[in-house]
C-alpha cells in the first residue's frame, strides 16, 4: 500500500515507510517459522541459516530518513547521506557472498556456522541495537526541532506535530533496550523462564509498535505537511526564546493591539498585519503558514515572526489561533450562525480539530467552550 501510494503521489516518505515495514516483516519471520519447527528440520534449517532475513542495521537509518522526509517533502537520500546505509549494505553483501560460497562451492557449512543463525549472532545483535538507539536519538532530536519550528511558522502546529511519530520513536527506543533488560534478568533464578519466553514478548511488542506507526503514517498524507519543508537550519534565523505572555481584555476577547516592545519598524509591520487579517480573514485558512503571510506583507518569515513575538507576546501559531477564538466568540452572537453547532463555527473560523479548538479557547479565555456559553 505504501509503495503503491508512493508512486501515485510521488511521496518519498511513503517509499521509506514501505521499506521499513518490509524489513520489519523480514525481521520477525525467523522467530515465527522457528516456532513452526524450521530450525529442527531440513531443508528449512538451511534456508534460515543461508538466507539473510534480519537487516536490522537498516532500521535506524531508514527511520531517521523517514522522520526527515515526512517533514520535508523535498528530502532525498543522496550524496553523503548514503553512508548511513553502508553498514547494512556491507552486512547484506558479505552474508550473501558467504552463503553462496558454502552452498555452491563447499556444498556444506564451512564459512557459515551450522550452530548459530548468522542473523542472530551476538555481535550483530549488539551492533544493531547500538545503531538503532543512535538513530532514534537523532530522530527524536530532529522531531523536537521540527515541533519548535511548527509553533513559529504554522497555524496548525497541533496537527503538524504528528505526536504519533514521537510516541513511536520513544516506544521503539524502549523496545530496543528490552533484549538487554531480558539478558540481565535471565541471569536470576526467578527470571530464568525469560530465556525462552522473553523473545515472544519482544516480538509481540515489536509487532504492535510497527502496526502503530504503519496505520498512523498511512493517514499522515492528508495533512498539509508539504507546505512546511523543514530543515533544522531554518531555526537559526528565529529568536531562541519565544515570548508566550497573553493579555486578556475585559470582554473576554483577547487584546491584540498593544505592542510589548516599542520599535517603529515592528509597529508598522504589526499594523499592516492586523489590517491584513481584518481585511482578508487569513486566519480562516486552516493550513496558513508564516511564510505565506510574510509574502503578502512583502517581508520575510524571520522578520514577521520577530514582529509577532515582540508586538503581541505570542508565537505565530498562537497569534492565529487567537484570531480564530475571537472570531468564534463574535460569531456566536450573529444571527447567520445561530443554527450552526459550536464546532462548525470553530471549523469555519479556521480550526481543524476539536482538541485544538478546546485547548486554544481555554488558553485565551480561561474557560472551556461549554462554560463560556453557560
């Protein structure tokens, strides 16, 4: 499904997810067929020993590349990035070469051990574990940088944050250290049974986590992530600290006209921004980005972000959501919106999820929508 959609939509992230799922499926095969007796019967034992099923040195790099590609649709694995795939490729080539020599030339186990499946050699397992953990660390760091950027540069930060990806990365990291925990505990009498049953629990957890990312990743295509084109270098132009103070007016709507910092250029940009919002109702667009607004104001995203921070005490995401909350409050009293539900009014104002609306409404008014209506 991922490979098919990757071709249809020219989505590189789908292609990488397809490869990850294929590698994940191959990784679990020896355990499954092993329980079916393959290791105890021929020719199945030879198939497991001579065919490299487990390619865990590819898992870390592919997850890291997937994290980058889903946040930047122009990302491609090329140039120096190919080095990350080298360890996995070397293992595959060497393993296939040794197997072919034993099968075709020696016609017996010679270079390949007949007592241990090369896919489960201790050195390979430990190396794979270290590789996965390193790349998961890099992926989590990249995700945190991206999350910070979306709050600065988009009006749909909650949806763009892809919390399921963060959950998957942490869960997969925990899953990756389970063999170490199991090996330690198996040395104690009480946990001796884990020598046999431990792998079963690991693979069940592995399957659940893989299904989790597959299902969520398949739905991620519907988000306007193509507009973001994130690269960590983009963060360098923005202020390190984002102001988050909020001013509340007496009528429960949020004051947006009082500058926090006196700067003539910033004040001029602030006034132009307010005029643009009031004239074109840009906040009603659920996929609005900082760059699009900056282009309309004939400035760049960094300058506009600084103006929003200094003049309103908000990041761009909160600034737009503030307008949306005010629009909802205003429209609740208008006759043309009388027959619409609160959620319909919220969506009409630019929100694209109930959770984001409720959270923003509470943040800017101090009340949840139901309490406010009462």
